[in-house]
């Protein structure tokens, strides 16, 4: 009896999907590190925004509530920051968000605190959309996918009497989604870098001349054009290679991919002012 083509295709697609999910499996120790990092990033984001609470997030600031709601198509009822006019109320929201982020950091009621953090951060970003950038969107998406990750699995295991050093591997749509989300930030960015500046290796040289982004000390690098060419092509190479390594399913190669991304981010940090990113 012959097998129909649709059933063969369905089995092939299922096998492909199963393989992709397995390749992006995460162990519980990695999830703990991710949870701690997520809590720290949320706290840093709040600290960066807290410097100008009155100017940016109150009725007496540069963007009154009626102007904000006029920019939104819908969803204003969902955001508490769009119903608070006083500085005291805004401080209260910041305090609640900070407490939720700290709970994520220490692993207390993690899933509920992630939901609360996502809600308050989404509301905060709606309050003054002119302050948002791509890094804020990535953080919101990371929080969303974190809803579905067992970020407190190690604590559950300890309650059951398992060793704290024991690690389990988790493979699910959520582990695939968050790995794909992280990889796409860099890989899609690299695919857009097709201009002449990237081919010739002068992109970093031009970026370091933008006062809005470049740190003051980087002016000294502008005379080293050959070094900047190497940095340009290295940046492009890491943004292509490292995301692909995350999908190999091999721990050593994935660790290399993560290491390259950390190296890239450290390079961004010391040379450019990119805010939360």
C-alpha cells in the first residue's frame, strides 16, 4: 500500500520541528542564569529611567496623558501608567516593578513576578513611547517567552530532595522560541548589513563618528583605519556565526556561540552608548 505524499511531508515536517526543538534544549542551570540576568536587566532599566520620573512619566512632564492616549489605537485601559498623574503614583509603580524584578532575581514566585514585570514594563513603555528603542522591544519579548519557561525548576528539584548541582535538560516550544528570539536579533541584523560600508570595512569608522552613540574615548580609534576594518568584519562575522551555533544542539559549540555574543556585547558597551541594549 503506497504512502500518500501529504503524510510523508507531515512526518518530515514533524521530524524537522522535533529536531529544531531538541537542538535548542536548555538545562536548568542555564535557565537559572537567564533568570538572574533577566532580573538584573529589569533593575538596570528601571534605574536608568528613574532619573527623570517627573519629566517623563507625570502629567506635569513633557508628555501629558491626553497626548499619549491620542497616539494609541487601543490598550490604554490595560496600562496603569496611563491613569496616574502624580509623581507619588509613578514612584509607586516603579517601586512595584523594582520589587517584582528583585523577586525574579532571587527566584521568588518567579512566574507570577514575570507576568507582573511584563505588565508594568509594557505600561511604562506605553507612557512615553518616544523614549523606547529596539532594546526595549527585545526585553518585552524576552519577558513574554519567559512566561513559558521553568525558570524556577532548580528550586522545585531541591524541594523534592534532589542535589542542588543536578541539572535537567528542558526542550519545548518555549526554549526554541527564546533561543530563536535571541538569535534573530543578531542574525537578522547581520543580513541587513549589505551596504558598501560593510563590504569595504568602514562601517565601524562611520559609527564612531556619531556623537549620539560613540563614547568620547573612541575618537582615538579613528586614526586606526585597518583595525576598524577588522572590527567591522569581525562584528559581521560574529552576528552571522554565533546565532547559528546556538542551534547546533552541541554544548561546546553553543557555549562558543554565547561567548562570542558576550564578547560582541562587551565591545558595544565599551565603545558605544546604546542604552539597555
